[in-house]
């Protein structure tokens, strides 16, 4: 089974012919050149493919996207504000290596060598990044910022952090 990574959401419809504005957090200007398919989560863990017929850059974090079968403003509106996902292979091609979203799939390791699990979601905030992991079956939000980040091991896909005392007790 393919793994999917959330890259953003369809924020609005644009024009009269069914174009959409895709807000993304890929960390670079992109028109998703070469990408044929995006996925929209219809139900939990059920991803519906949508085929891209055209895309153009709007700004650093947004692009205009045209999907097959979406030919009117009304049809496009039904897809907003749905989240957009990419298959792992496509995500690895289109996400900037230095962007926070590129940490998806990495393992979070504490200064005591405890593996907290795989980073399932990255939430960007003004002064920190929150990484969501499953800790003992519950979602835990771990803050990553200048003081807590020790190092990122790209090769082994690990993020090393020093966490404040008691943070993990909240989730356990």
C-alpha cells in the first residue's frame, strides 16, 4: 500500500472553468511539473485520485490547478476546502528538502534515545513547528524550534530533539 503525505488544501475555486487554488507547504515555488495525480481523502484512509490537466504558479505557497472532470466553478467549489495528498514517491520529488514538510516520515528521537515514532503531520506556526506522532496510541504534538532541535539525520530519516521536562507525561 502506498503511503500518502498531506501537502496542503484546495483553498478556493478560480475562474469559470473549474480551476482551483492549491495552497501547499512544499517549501518552494512549484507548478508540480511531471505530476499526474493528486489525492483527496474522501473518508478516513480512503484516497480518491484526481488527474491534473494543468497547473501554474500563483506565488511561493499557492498554485492554480486544473483537474480532469472539474469543468465549472460549481463543481470546483465542492472540492474546497479539502486537503490534498501526494503519494510518497511524488512527495519526495516535489517537496523541498529544507522545508519543514520534508520531515514527514522521519522518526522523532529524544535526547534519551527514545524513538517517539514516525512524524505523521507537520504543522507550521510562526515561531515553531509542531510534529504529530502517535505516542502509545494517542496523537502527540511535539514542538520543534531552535532550542529543542538537536540535529536532522537525512540519511537515516531521524530528527533528534531535546524536549522540556514533563512534555511527554501529558500524552502518557
